[in-house]
C-alpha cells in the first residue's frame, strides 16, 4: 500500500503547477476581488468583517474540489491508459488500494488548504480560534471528497462524466453551502434547503475553527462531516471490492 | 497434503465466464500446467485466451469454476499469495507514464510485496538484463515500441514470480526484437520458471513450448507436446494440427 500511496503523492508534487498552484491562486483572487474590493460594500456578517468571513469557506472549497479532482482524475487516467491493472492484479486488498489512492487526494487537498490559508494571511488578518477543529473539518472534508473521487473515477466512462460531477454537482453545493454568506441572510425556504447541503456543515465546522462562530454548533457540523466521510469511504471501498471499472 | 513442488503451477477446473449480455467467453474450461513447464495456449481471436489469463491474474472474475496457482485458490482467501506467485505481461502495452522507468519497476516490486531495497536492487538487475539502463530516467511514453515491450516483460519478472504469463508478448514486434524476447524467455524457463504463453505465431509455440493447448469457444480442445499433437492428428506441422482442431 505504501508504494501506491507514494506514487500518488509524487504525482501530486511533481505536477504541482497543475495540482497545487491553480486553486491557491483562484482562492487568493476570490479574497482580493470579493473580500477586499467588493467586501467593502458588505462590511460585516454576524459582526465579522466580510473579508474574514469568506476565508474558511474558500479554504474548504479548495480542499473539497481538489480532493475530488485528484482521485477521480488519477484513477480514471490509470484506467483509461490501462496501467491500473498493475496494482489491481497485485496482492493488495481493496482497502489498501483505497488508502493508496486516497493519499494523493488528501495530500493535495490539505496542501491546498494550508497554502490558501497562508495566501489569505497576506491580504487579510484573521484569527485561528480552534485549530484542532479546523484541522478535523479539513481532514474529514478531504477524506469525503477524495473517496467520492475514487467512486467517480471507477464508474466514469469518459472525462465528461467527471466534469459533470465536479462542475454541476460539487461546485454548486460548495457555492450554496454558505461559503460567501451566512444562512441567516437567506429567506425561507432557502435557509431550510441549505441545511440539506452537506457542504454547509463542513464550511460551518471550518468557520468555527477559524472564526469561532458558525450557523450551527461545531459538534453537529463536525459530526455530519464525519458521517459523510464514513459513508463516502464505505462507498469507495465497496466499489473497489465489487471491481467496478477495474475487473470484468 | 500434496507437497508444494508437486502441485501444478496452474490448474483450472470448470472455469466459466459469461459476460453481461450473455456472451460466454469461457465454457467450463479445464487446464493444468505442471510446475516448471513451458506451456503454450493457442487459439483464434475470441477463443477465450485473454479472458482465461485475466481470470488467472485477478482481472476477470470467473462466473463459475476454480483456478489454483501452485495449489492456492486465485479467487479465495489465498488470492494475495497466488497473485504474488504470478508475473503477467499483458497483450496491450500499458505502462504508467507518470513515473520514470526505474521507479516504475521499483513500484511494481513493492506493489507485489518486495521491500524498497529489494525492489530497487532487482530493478537495477532488470534494467541491465533488458538493456534499459540508458533509459532508466526516461518516462515509458517516450520509449520506442520495442523498449516498451521489453519494459513490460521486465516488470512482469521483477518480483521473481514462479509462474509467468505472457499474453502475445511478440505481437507486432520486428523479427530482431522477437528473437531477443525469445532469448529472454528461454533463459527464464531454464531457471525453472513456469511459463504460460499465448501466441498467434505457431512457429513461436513450436520453438518455445514443451506443451501446447488449443482453445476454441472457451474450452480446451486438444493438449500435448507439439510432437504428440502432430502424431495424434497425423499432421506434418503444428499449423496443420491447429487448422484441424480450431480452424474452419
């Protein structure tokens, strides 16, 4: 398993201009444009300066999307080229294969999360109220979306399907999960509908970690993030055990 | 209990594979390859050669039947040990293009349970044996077709398998490389490794194999040494036997 994990980690690090830099630059641009330029019109949300308010959501957005993209792309590429047969025909178990592929997604997404926080610091001053809670929120988000990426990478029969899930499922859920606003600012039924978006709880947990406040309690947010991560990991493992996309 | 050295390297009993849509690729196939033998598997396109091989290496799950590698159930609890005993060079050259050649070999060894140091040492041996030392730092997708074919064989042998399965190893290669590959394969067999070879070239089977089996419509229709088969069918050449057994 260590070899596959190492292979996935090296792939992320060697291709850093494609895997790490773009989402960090995008997050920095969001902070500059929305937080600093346009944010002066919004001033504060729940007593927090707007440029501070959006930082947790932007960090989480980078973590979620990159964790998904990494595993989905890596697995689909290996399937499409055929070289996935080498690890799949090896003595590694389904659990070891899942852990190996997860490594790349988790590493990439956490590096992006850390780099986004560092980049945000350049433009905005923000506290770090509960670093342990933030770390837990980011790790659980990373695991959940890296595992989802494994499932999509195994089921995909073309790049368009991955783009569909990434752009038309995950991205809208992220944007509607309270990255840029508090759900207290929403009217009914939008406020209630946001509670059905799992990413809302992940964003809220990260917001508790950085700002010390959020739309729901920190333990509820973290608990739902943990449940989602467990469900996604189970789905990824089952998909590997069934041999979807890798065994005929 | 049968001593390990007396067990056949490969024993298939009643192996059936029905693909979705009802296509029966293997129809209760039986095959036994004694340890240390060089066995050829011959048959027309679509006869089931590749499906059988993929079933042995863990890439196609049989619908019914049993496959044992040195007595170990290839799809049961001993699957990991069975896979460790197999080296597989597929028909399609599918090599990881994100890692350099030396690393590709080392990773394969580690996927198959070798320590990092052992895999590194063995990779150097394979680079020398297959005349790839000059290309150790290159990526597989930059190599010539012949080099890629050699690399595929080097990868299959890296973890010192006891049973090597070669699916059309000389398909589409020039005569010079074919003779080189024959030399590698003969040397491997001389060391006591069991080899199962599929090929469309009957002269290749005649030159290399101690025994051959003809496969048609997912079942073995004749087996024996080339001499036995010629005698049994009263044919001057193996090609004539082939035409009588599996031809139109």
